């Protein structure tokens, strides 16, 4: 075995080189001697200004660009911060997908009866504390305003816990029904009556009344078909109503 051409592992010294030759076109544009075989033989004082001069587009002075942007500057060839940011973004995406997969869909919630009120909980006395809490909530909103000015606030208020009564309806069986609102959806009120029964009253073609302090406010269901979350941000406009 020839000790001059190989090491103890049988590998040639030339195969251990960490650098490869640059293409001939790069040699010519950068003014590098094509016969140079080592990095040490390349003069950076000549190569870098020449490279910057070739890279600068027309309209800029190469000397000024080199002095301001390159000379005596330290350049990082990789960007670990960007790689770390990309890794963090990927982790956040995985975490969001995992959290999203755990959430129930609307169909699954209906199948599991998530929003159903159990029979043992359909008692009027159980909802009286909610009504007391709602009265305090209304007192804070009402404040010292007049009933007319309070109307706009009532349209955006949360009605869970309010005592509501059907005063007019196209369906005679609904008229006179009263109770505490347990749930409100876009199209119906679910109320608990004093007889401990759950009634589902549609908003369409029904007119409701709500007593607050010494006033009674009228709600027209046809113009009130919004979720509670939607009403809080909606701007209501005065519209003519057709008497039922």
C-alpha cells in the first residue's frame, strides 16, 4: 500500500477535500486563476470586490456599494432564525389541527343533545335566580335613561333570564304563554313556564312583551330573528310592522 496516496482507511487524500473547483465561468468573471486548487491561494481582497462589481446593477457605483455594504462586514451564510421560525410555525399548525379535531361539529352536538335541557332541570324555580340576575343586568343598562332611549339598548341585550309573554300570534295556542327564557336561537325562544314545562316559541309571526321596571316593551319576532351574538353588533333600523 502506497503511504503517499492513501491513508489508513484506504481512502485517497484527494477524496477528503472539503472544497470543489468552481466552474470555469465563475473563474473568469471573478478573476480567479483557474489553476488555483486551494482556498488559501485565492486572494479575498481581489475576489470579493470583483464579485460585488459584477453583481451590482447599472446605476449604482460598485465601490460605494462595496464600502457601505460589504467591507469589514460579517455575513452569515445560513439563517437559523428563519429555520427556527419555520419550525415554530409548523408546530403551531399541528397544534391548531389537533385542537380543531377535538372540537365537536354542530351535527355532533345535535346528536349528543348538548343543547337539550334535561327533564329534571325544567323547573321554574330553578330559573328564578337567573331572572333575578337578569333584572340586575337590566338595571345597569337602563340606568337613568328614558324608556325610549333604552329601547335600542334592549335590542342588543342578552335576554336569557327575562320573563317573556306572547301577546299576539297567528297561532292562537301561543297567545298568553309566559315564562323565563332559558335559551334563545336565531328563530325560537325556549322558555320555562310556571307549570314547569318547556315551551319552544317561534319568533316568526309572534309578538312578545317584556316587563322592565315600570314599563312594558314589545318585541316583534319577525324583526328579531338573530342570534344573541349577532344582535350585540347589529344596527337596527326602524321598520313598519304589519299587525297580526
